[in-house]
C-alpha cells in the first residue's frame, strides 16, 4: 500500500464509529447521509470518495451499492431508532453501513 493511501486510510479510520439511527438524522436532514451496501468495504468506499475516484463511485451508484436512503428505509429505521450503523466521515458526507450484528 502506498504511503499516501495508507495515510488517507488511517485518517478515515479515525472518523469511523458506530452510530444509532437517531444519531444520523441530522445528516439525513442535510442530505449528507449515504448508504453503503454490506458487500462493499466501508473504508475502501470512503477512500475512493476521498480521492475522487469517479469511475468506482459511479459504478457503485449505478449498481445501487451506494445510495441515499429511500423513504421506505427511513420509515423502517424510525420504527427502530436504536438500529446500529458503522459510519465514516468523508466531508461533506457521512457514509453509513448497516451493522449486521449488535
């Protein structure tokens, strides 16, 4: 891994955390919440966004693996405000991946 890539990954890891759905609402309201499907590596996605790797990001968007939450998802999570997500910040976005296990 290149030094620059490693440096960016380490910086992103520092913003990585676990969050409950209710904590993500302010980011949803400012249209900055982006969902990452579980089959993708959250840190890799964050890295690709951070370095502006448009082809990779566009491919994920087109395949539905990277998207804004749908109204149906939001309604479901509002019924379960303690639902957990793994999150990482890539300004101005908060990338969230549903936690599979609690």
